[in-house]
C-alpha cells in the first residue's frame, strides 16, 4: 500500500482486527498499530495478507501514513491506556486532525478528553461500538459523539461499515456533543445487562420449576425468537442451550455460575442515582452479577438454609406462556427505564438527543437489537415530546397484556424459592409507576419527625414546605429542604 491510508487504528485485539477488516472490505485503506508490534506483523501476514492494510511499528509512523485530516482511531482498554495514547498521538498531529476513541470509555472521561483535545487544536470523537466480534466484522452499531466538526470527515467510513436496516439505513448517526456517544453506549450496555438477566431467570424457571430439559428449552427460545420476543439475545440463548460438550452433556451445565462484567452496567446504575432516575431492573441485574461472584459465600449459605420444596403441578404450557409474557413485560421495562435515563441526561448535559434515531441505531448490529426497537422509533416519531415510553399507545397495550402472566410467574417463583430479581423488580417498578399515590407520604413524615426535613401538603400548592412538632418537644427550626 503506497498511498496514504484513509484511517489509522490502534489496538489489534478481537474488535480492532475485525473492524479493520470490515473497513478494508468497504473500500477504505487502513494503517494499523499495536503496542505489541509483533501483533501487527502477525496480522499483516495472516488475516490482513494481500489486503489494503499497512502495518506500522510506532505511533509516529502510523500518523505519518494517514491522509489529511488524519483520523486515528483507538480500540484499547478503557481508562489510562486511552489517555496515554492520546498524549502519544498529539505531538504528531496538525490542526484539524481527529482522534477517535472506539472503546467502552466512561462518558465523563470522554467529556474531559474532548475538551482537552480541542484545546490543542484537534478534534475528538468518542464512539460506542456494539456488536461484539461478529458485529465488528460484518457491521456493528456505532454511536459517535464529540467534536461535531469532525463528523463529516468520518461519516462515510462509519456509516459504510455499520449494520444496515430497512433497506440500507445505517445503524450509525451523530449522537451529540462531547460524551453523548459513549453515554448512549453506556445505556445500551445497561439495557443489555437487564435483558441478559431476564433471560437467565427464565432459564432457571424452566429448568427448576418446569423441569424442562435442554432440548425443550432450546426449542422454546427458538420459538420465542420468531414472535414479539425476536431479538439477538433470545436467538443466541437458543443456540447456547442446544450446544453439547464432547461427552454429549449440555455445555452450559459445565460453566461456573459466576458472571463477569466490564463496568458499563455499574456506570449506568451510578448515573441513574446521580440523576435521580429509578433504574431498578438494570440495577438488580448488576447486583445479580455481584451476588453470582460470591461463589464461596453462596456455597456456605446453601448448606445452612434449606430451599422450599418445588411443588408446581399446574399446566406446563400455560405457565410457559405466562413466562413468555413475564420476559416480554420485563424487557419493555428495561428499555423504558433506559430511555427515561436518556431523557434526563439529555436535559442535564444539554445534548438534545434524538430518541427515535437512537432506537434506529440499535436496530441492527448491536447486542440489544430486537423487534420492538422499530416501535420505539415510531413512538418518538409520533410524539417527540413523549415523557415516558410506557405512555405510548403500543407500549401501554403490551405491558397491560403482559401483566397477568408476569404476576403468576413471580408468584410461583417466590413460592418455590427461585430468585427472579429482574422480573420482580420490573413488575414492582410498573406497579409503582402506575400508582397515583405511593406510601412516600409516611416516609416524608418520618423524615420530618426525626430530622425536621419538612414536607409538602396535598391541600397546598407544590413548593410550599411545612413542619410538624410531632413530639411537642421540638422547635420551629427546620432543616433546609433540598434533594441531593
């Protein structure tokens, strides 16, 4: 490759290699670099052999191999490695050149990095990339944000390599300023945590309550994937449950039941607390991973506490349909809560997010792609000021329809000692969401009793605060009313 490359990429791990091959297959020339330079040589001589890909052995050589304005994309571990590479890249750039972070960075870091890189005269893009190994190779979902002036220079590359839906619409568009792209990716991953936890609870319910074997579970998930639960995660679950080890036993049975994570779900929960958004299902999904990691502690507890005897004797097919509705209802809540957080973040960070367009970006390539993302797009196209997804006609009808089966599954699970934290938390959220009056009046009275924190009254205008001397021993002095 003699001419200058269209884009450079740092980081030849699984995602990096596959995204480079994707870019090259769409007609773009790519220069590559990896801190362990032997990986560069191995890639160029292996999967990249004979392709329009140039291997380089230093950051300086990589930048020199690029067409202006230079576009340097990093796919490296989040955190300090990103900052380190930014500082290595900057000395070799000219005004208007572009640095791109395609890793799973925290959006707060992306806000900081955008300001820093722009202060040096360059442009910065933080883009979420979802789809895993296969998505990177065949077409991921991409969520770019940062320096808007940089977007026209990378738009063709990003939209060419991204997944396509609806006859060629790319699952990639500009999200917003500074950290908006990585924020949307964080919400995507939070919803992903929720979806995965919902599915695992359905799996345990099938196995332990309904006594289904792996072939039956495989067929059930396969069937679910042809209807309203059609989604990537349901599809791969069906595949996983059918997979047998060399001895013919289900592979899943041989996998240790302790789940890992890379932090994005945790960040989503922390951000929800920061903005005061009830992200209960996603938070429970994160906590469930934490609980799974306490393997030794759970082993000790299992020897101390006796589980209830499972006594389900109902109609298996009817209960399977109930379980399907429980999964669907919880899934609706997962997306509704995620979008609730997006809406609050858009106001908090002045991003003016386009919610329908975000749903379109998630329609293909990404891990949470599912059938009703198109319905989310329609909901916001119909009403761009929609305050909450569950108030859209489609979602209102579907969550109402899911209720009876959802409740029965949670009741049976609790009676039989089967943990369903995401199914039950999502149902509790829905019941709280639809309640005109919650018991927080008593909670506020308690706060006023012990701390003179004041309260508002139902028979007075909002914004007026009152205090009661509950014991007759207090004073008129009150605590400042505020929300942390």
